[in-house]
C-alpha cells in the first residue's frame, strides 16, 4: 500500500498565480509511505533551492518516487494537507479575483491536473484524499510518538489541543478538546508583531533568537492589553490592539535589531509561554494525561519546549522533528494510509533521514566542479575532520540520506570549533544569514551530555 502525502502550493516553480494572503503556502514537501511506514520524504526547498518553498513539490515528488523505484501510476493514494471544501472555497475566491484565469477547476481536478502536468503521467482523481490542516499536524505527532494516548498541542495559524488515543486496530483517534482558531492563535500573535521587529512573515525563528538577550519587563505592561488568561485553561487574544505598538519602537536599522526590538521579542516569548503553560496545566489536570505531543510551526521554539519538558508537568514529551508545514505532508500520508487499513506501527520515531542519499550523487556533482576544487579521500575521515576543525576551518559535513526537518541533525551540517567566539559569525556568514538569527547547536558525545547540559531528571539521551 503506497501513499504519497503532499504539502505546498499548486503553482509550478516558474509561476505565482494561486498564492494569495488567504492561501499563502510554504514548506512544500512530499512524503511516501508504504503500509504506514515512511520510505522517503523530502522538502521541496532542498531541491528547488527556494527557502521554505511555496511551490508545488514536483521535484520532491520525483525524488520520493525514485527512492522507492515506483511511478505515479503505482501509487494507491495521494493525500493533500487541506480540506477539500476549504480548498474549493479558496479557489472560488481566487477565480473571482482573477477573471483572466482560463482553467476553473475544483480542488480535486486541479490537483490531478497539476500532478499530471508536473509528473507527465495521469492520476485517477478518485485516488486523491484531502485532510484538515491541523489534523495532519496532530496525526503525524501522535503516530510517531509511541504513545497509546496523549494530549496533542498544535500551535499554528489554526491549531488546537487534542486528545489522541491508539485503538486496538492501531488506528489513532483524535478528539479536539480546545479549538485555537486564528483569533486565538499564538502563531498569529507572532506574525502580527514581526513587522515591529523588522522581520518578515516567516522569520519567527529570528524573533525567538532575539528574545534570548531581551528584557520582557520593558513591554510587559503594554502586553497586558493584548491577552487575558481565563479560568479552566481558556484565554483571549486581542490581536486588533496590536496597533498600540505604533510609535513605541524605533525602526530597525541596517545594523540589526536594537535593544528595544530584543525586549519586545522577549516579552512576546514570555506571553506565548504563559499561554502554553496556562492551557497545559489545566488540561493535564482535567484529563489525567501524562504524555504530551507537540507540533505546528511555532512549536519549533526550543526554549518553550525545554521549559515544558523541565517543568515535570508531563512524564514524557514528544516534539515531532517535522513540526512545521512540511510535516503536514507526512501527517496527510499517514492519515490516508490509516484510512486504507494500514496504520503506522506503534514505535517512537528515532530518525528522519528519509531524503536523497548524498553517497549516490556526490561523486558526479564534484566531478562537474573539478576546475574549481580538489578532491581527496582521507583514510580516517573523522580524525581528519577533527584536525581541520581544531585548525580553524569550517567543515561542510554531508553523510547518508538528508533529514526531513527544518534543523540539521548531523547529516547536512556546517561544523566549527565552538571555542573561538568569532566562529558563530563565521558560520552565519558562510550560510548567508543574518548574524545570530538562528541558534547554533552543540554536538557532544552522548555519554557526556549530562555533564554539559542541565537535563531534567529521568530524561534519557
């Protein structure tokens, strides 16, 4: 049973017609699942080189099919990460706004036509499945957690808190116990404040990094008008009052964020954590659940996750490594596979190296660059790399299949000696990103982790 899950827009890489403020897509991806188990998964950005690509994941689909050695026609189901009814409503509004569009297909017809055009093969529209966006987040998290039951917190533009249970058949049931629509979305809160920080709509990770050196007390009184915590885990956001920040900050200059911007980011981080803990503390008590899963784009906030883990509120916390919208392709594939009677096996996810294998392509790529670089194959690769790092070099480390997540986990990494403070800026410069905009990750021996990190009691590495 082969199921393909998709996330992303329906525009090809050379067009931009079907994206709109109401239908802004990003983190395009494709995931191939066989009998409930992932066999291949690739983000479109790894192939088309568009950061957080909002295009139809044509290249990612081809990569997944090639990994398994199958064609589009051999797939049993293709699943998309949006409800069919909602997709049809969005298309209807686009068609009204753009009368020059000649093709006026519904979502099912359009997805089938796009697949056929991009893959040069026909697909039976009856094979297509559509799933609610936040359910794809939740399904991927609980399916790979190894839990029989858990609370599932989805922090997204439209998220919620779910109670997930694994049935005897292996299928997972999802019961929403606290809706978090756009008007109560912490993601929307982040996005509304990003312009005040001089950041774009997808730069929430930079705001999180800025928060580490800010003082939340500076803007705390102002934020008291933006939200309120209510009894029984409820809360309200007053997003319409964001405008009160106008004139309270200087514009961000070319030199980067000032202390005001860092303080605002710190207050935003504090507010988000306060809401998360308010919700979790109540529903942990109300449901008696001792396990927690987390997913959704804003969940890629390791500061919040670490505090939830260290709080002791739950016995076990699972944050899916593909928490952003690329993970929705995974959730859609798993839901479609489960719908067909092939649920995900019950086991905790240990790795996400599901992409293309560098060993199969590196040689050919390097040959094309022979006029610009030299090649050698050292007898002791690890020792040679350690010597290079100790000598001050930056090292691009590539091994095995690429990881399916937004952060490097060791298969696609830039390595540097952590001792010289200036190496942080060198890594940022090498990756062409603003200095300090993305947290760096220390790599240590597993047996020494407890000596270097303040790990919560009972946490296994």
